C-alpha cells in the first residue's frame, strides 16, 4: 500500500485515518460499488484522496432485478414454483390473486441512474411512472423517462408498486417507517434494491403480516446476511434475494473499464468521474 497511487476496493469502515496513513501516495480510491455507506469520507478528505463510485456500471442489472422482483411478487412466482415441484397443481384455485403490472402506477423513491432505467423498463410494461426526488428532473428528462414528479406522501398514496432507489445517508436512514408504510395504498407492493437500513423492517413485517401490503421484494436488509431468525423468513408474501441485484458477468467488465478510465484521467491531470468525496488538499 505504501507505493499505491490507485486502489480498487469495496467500501469498508476499516478505511480510516490509519489506513490512509499507510498509503501516503494514494490519489484515487475507485469503489467496486455504487453505494458508499460505511465509508469514512472525512478520513479520505483529510488524506486528500478522491473517492469515486463504479459509474453506474451495474445499474442495468439492478434495474432488471428490480423489475424481476415486481413480477415475482405480483405473480407469486415463488409460491407457484414451490407448489409445482411438490406435486401440487393449481392449488390456488380458479381465480388466484395474481397481479398484472400493465395499467398500474409505479412510485420511485429517488431518481438516479438506476431508477431512470427502472422507469424506462416499467413504461415498456405499460406502467405509469411517478417519482420523488429532492431534485426534480427537467421536463425533458421526465419526458424521456416517461415519469412525473410527486411529493413523497402523495406518491406513496397513489402507487401500486413502490421501489426505493436512494443512497443510505444519515438523512435517509430509517426514512421509510411505520408512518410512510401507512401512507401506502392498501394492497401495494414494496420493492427495495437500495439499502436495507432505509426501512424500518419491523414495521414492514407488520404491514406484510396484516396483509395491508400485498407483497414485498427485497434484495437488501438491515442486517446482512439476513439472520436465520428474521421474521421476514416466516412470511409467504415476500421474495427475498441475498443482495445480488447488481451482480452480473456483463457489468464486471464495465466496472473495470470505468476504473481504468478514471485512472487515466487522473494521470493526465484531469478530474475523475463519479466522485463522491473531495479532498481537502490538492492531489499532486
């Protein structure tokens, strides 16, 4: 580390002041992920090290996974699969409570790169797309993504499917609690491929247990790996995946392509892309 000028890494709380002192020549830390929660940004700033995300290289994979969770929950795919492999054919009766996405409203909380890709996919499925973001999109981008801005309470009240796409920060931690879940339309579907700590899991469990929400598709959890005694595991109206929405062979190459693009930019004295942490001193 003493000679390293560039580093490819996952964010870790161990990347503290001592870590940066062990790498005095470090110019840029390029994260494998788009998320950076758990990272000591202040320590990086004090050390004069730029930190950049993966540039949305896995945004397409996360968007597709998000749509997959919408389909899997609305069509109760896991229950259908389990019944079929156990030899139970059409045990759900003649008119099961399956949902179609076409003609429904998708509410996106956050409207970054991933959410915009989700919006385009959802529009292709015939969904009306509404979103909430601290910074509304321009009318041109709204038209391009087929989306329209709403305030959070009205978004939650009108959406048939709500999907989270915001980073985990002190301001967003626990931002979807019992009050927000209570605002949601009865029978709505809740999707989270962002970060588990955004949500009050106990409140979400209660809403699902009481069938106030139709279902939830979750790729992220407040504690990971998901504990074996998590009450979420007892529900039959959830689809759970192990924080793998962004994983894919195709986007691995894209990540490294973005990394080396940034390394070359810094070597030429140019500003790297996708920076989340500015140094307090000039990098030489």
